[in-house]
């Protein structure tokens, strides 16, 4: 089964082939994909979460099709005491209110499960853009790199079957992360 794995050298293998499937996100009561896959690999997942309302970056606001404040879920994702990734999620206010995801603990399956229950099912697939972005001062300090160093970033774009983007999550990783994706050959 696909999962994140923390390697002996501290690097992360992020396997995206099935991480967002409901049975994986909710396995053993997990509160989302990261918690579930980190547990399966023998780790001790935890997250430091803050929730607020703020303006989204321009590229994110464009993806969400919104103007004005959105709900922002900023997380430091850890395995024990080791920081694995920084993840920030932007959600339109109406979606966040309907799904009840403005509290820190979003329950079994996390925000994707809460959105599905509220009628914002992200359907059968998500889009993830992978790029490198210069580390901000806060990211550099958290991940132990120089400000401006290029960091691996995965931007997860979750949308309904009707095409409405209901969340954008930017996962930021320090050195040593490998991404694994499956690609259809037919």
C-alpha cells in the first residue's frame, strides 16, 4: 500500500498513489493522510495547527476563484519531534463553514472527509503541482535551510466533480524528500 515513509537517513518518501483515498485517510481513526501513513510506517505523527482567516496569495485566490479572506489552516507536520513538512491549506469561507473545518481537530479523515459530508466531495482525483520555491525566513528557520534556498513544494488542488476548487494545500519539504507518483501508460 502506498504511504509516506521516513527513511533511516531522515529523508521522506511521499507516495501519492493512494494517500487521499478515504480508506487510507481514515484508517484506524486517523485524522487525515499524513497521520494514517506515518502511523503505518511506524512513526509517531503529530501536527501543530493554527486556523485563521486571511487573504490567500494571489495564485491561490485565483485557483479558488475568490476575493477577500479565506480560511487558512497552517500546520507543522511532525514525526515525533522531527519536522517533516509545513502545510498550509486555503479554503473558501462558505466551504469551511459548511464543512466545520475552522477548528483545530477536524476528526477522522480530516478536512477532505468533512467536506465530503457537507456536499463538497473532491471526487475521484486531485491535481498536484510540484515545483521549487525559495524558502521564506520562517520556512528556512523551521526546515534548517538558508532563506531563499529552493524547497520542494507540492500544491494540492482539490475540486468537486462540478469543477469547483474547494481547497488548495501547499506542502513544503526540506532537503531529502522524494516524491512518488503512478502514471498510466495507456
